[in-house]
C-alpha cells in the first residue's frame, strides 16, 4: 500500500498530454472545414437529378407529390382522386345547364305568342276615341290663340303605349317624353300649350317651384356624353358643355330653368329626360282630367306635391 506521502506526490504531478491525439483532432477539423467550403462552391443539382442518382423512381416522386399534408397529416391519393372526380362531375353538370338554358331560349323565341282578340278590340276602341278627341280639338281650338298661364312647366308622362295613335306618338317624341314616369321642362308657348292639350290623357303638367326644380336637377340630373348617361356630380362637365353661356355649375342651370333665361334651350338639350319613381298607388283612371279628380292634365302649382313623392 502506498503511503500518504506517495499519494500526495502523485497528485502534485501534472498529467502527461498525448500529442498524437491532439494532432489527429486538428487534422479532422481541417478536413471538415474544407468539405463545407467545397459544398458551398458546387452548384446545387435539381431534385430530379439527385433522386435519379439515388435510384429513386420519378413516378413514385410524382405520386408522393399528390399526397399533400393537411394539418401535418399526409392525405391518401384515393381522397385526392375522389375530389378530382367530383370537380369533373360539377363541370359536366354546368355545361349541361348552359346547353339547356340556350335550348330553352331558342324554344321560347320560336314560340308563337297568342294574343286574345279582346285586347285588339280594346286597343282599337282606345285609339278611335283618342283620334276623335284630337279631331274635335283641332276643329274647335286654334294653336296660335292659346295663352300660357306660366313661363315654364314640368311635364310628366303617366301612361304607356296602350291607346296611343301615331299622331300622339309624334307629339310625345317631340316633347321628349319617350317612357312612362319620365319628366322634362318645357317653355310654355302657344304651340306647346296646344300639344299638351292633345296628349292630355298621357301626361300631367304644372308650374314647378324653385325648390322642386333644384331637387329634381340635383337628385335626378343626368347628361349624355358619347351615348352614356353621366350624373351631374362634377361642375367641370357643365363648364365644358355650357361655359360659353356663362353656365359653370348646377346653380346656374337651376337659375336658367326657373327664370326661363336666354340659354334655356341649350340647358334642355344638355340635360337628359328625368327618370322619376312611381308614386304610391300609381296613376289610375288616366282618361279623367285632374279637375274632375283624375291624374292627367294641368295641375298648376299642385304638381309640387306630386313631385315630392316621385323624386
């Protein structure tokens, strides 16, 4: 047994270092560094080449690409095939629907519309009564002697094409009242007063106030540029069209209409016919004039109450 003195000597001796082991570790670290630098310098090969080098089949890779992970879970190929078949079925159904719609449209166009004889009789009677009424007016009244009650009026069309003769259609196109519930401003001249009397069952008219003129121009004012209707939201449109007559904004248009100014005709050409909404209950018994309780004819200042429901 070693004595305590010998043990203390052994502890105090330094451990002998193996130099060969240190050299080997240094050489291994150098080799690892060189390999890393060579890998960085070499261009990366595409995945297909690397898989071929490893002996992996490309078909198997394509199949594996179809298997998509959802929530870190791989989906089976059969599920993907089932979804694909459903998509194809939906596309085929859509094509069939489109074909059926086209066939139905062609059949509807080829169908013969059967109009009952009662409608022909009713239209003929309406046209006959309107023609007789216009003939009587032409015999009794003279257009030149008609006296206007106010300088500007607002005319609204309240009836469609039923019972409309060719002469009534010409007058309505002249007044620019082409569709039902359309409205236009008119300068009251003797000829215009006579035309309004001739088409009285189809229109109602009256003297608008400044407030109604401003409301209808601001809310329903449109103009046409290159065949498209454009709302009067920008004053540059008005200035480009009517700047020569010192009309720059909507307020100038309202002033010209209310006072029947010198540029009244140009303003009417610039504005499109106003498309108004149908009033509550609509227009019934249009043959009866407003004086007898009907909707047609001259309303004078009562036109403002009607326009409040239509603007």
